[in-house]
C-alpha cells in the first residue's frame, strides 16, 4: 500500500514537473514568437518604406537625368554662341587695326570726306584747308560726344569683362559643389548597402545565439527530469 502511495506521489510529481517544464518552454517559445512577429512586422514596414523611398529616388534620378540632358544642350548652344562671338570680336579687332593704319595716312581731303561720311554731315561742315580740316561747331560737338561715349564704352567693356570672369568663377565653384555632392551621395549609398549587410549579419548572429540558448534550456529540462526520476525511483 505504501509502495503504491509512493508510486502515485512520484507519478504526480513527475507529471507536475513535466507540466512545469512544458510551461517554461512554452513561455520561452511564446516570448520568442512574439519577438519574431514584431520583428517581421517591423521588417515588412521597413521594406514598404524602402520601396517607397526607392520609387522617389528613381523619380528624382529620372528628373535629374532629364534636366542634365537639357542643361547639356543649353551649354552646348552657349559654347557655340561664345565661340561665334569670340570669332566676330577677333575679326572686328583685326579690321579695326587695318582701318587705324589707313587712317594714320589719310590726307586732309580724305579725312574731311571720312568725317562727312561717318556723321552724315554736310560738305560745308568739314572742309580741308591745306594739311588741316576745318570742322564747324555742331560737327565738333558730335565728335566730342563720340569720344566721350567711346571712353564710357571702353570702361563698361572692362567692367563687363571683370563681371564675366567672376561669373565664370562662380559657375566653376557650383560645378565643383555639384560634383562633391554627387560623390557624397554615392558614398552614402555604399554606406547604406554595407550597413544593411552588417545588420543582416548581426541579426543572423543574434538568431544563432538564441538557438543555442534554447538548446541549453532543452538540455537543462531533460537533466532536471532525469534527476527527479532517479531521485524518486532510485533507478538510473
């Protein structure tokens, strides 16, 4: 009778221990399952946000490529115009040098004729007298005004050339900044890829460590059951 009671007591305790172990393992696995589901939900959210960000980036890149193509076309047109203007300036400067050489050898009659032609003046307003040219007051005023205007134009041209040099420097700086930003964006993209790889490896290590802990929990549970069984039954 006592043996039967002892056996019943041992059996009940073994059942209780088994239930406790199952509860412990169920709790551990339940918590892990909750964590996994939470991680999966966050991962899904991350991928959705990543997909949206990629779509925005794709659209931005397409817009940038379109703008770059348009800018390149305008740059090519501007370069062609600048080359054409430089060629025209060089041609006019060469022609001016030829004219100045001829002007240096003009006679009084030729000089008077040139003044009448240039200012659309009357023949009586510029008359040759020996090696001199007699110019009336109205035409003289026009000549003085022309000289003043020419001086102002030369100063304006010099200042414009200075402004052009500054704008060219500003454009060069902007291009450098854009180039640096492009390189920075490329470096950030590479960093993001490496970060994702590192995060994946960290998560893999964490999962492996969690699996190892679960194995130790299982071994400990089996050991406890064996110790209890041996203790109450006296059989190894």
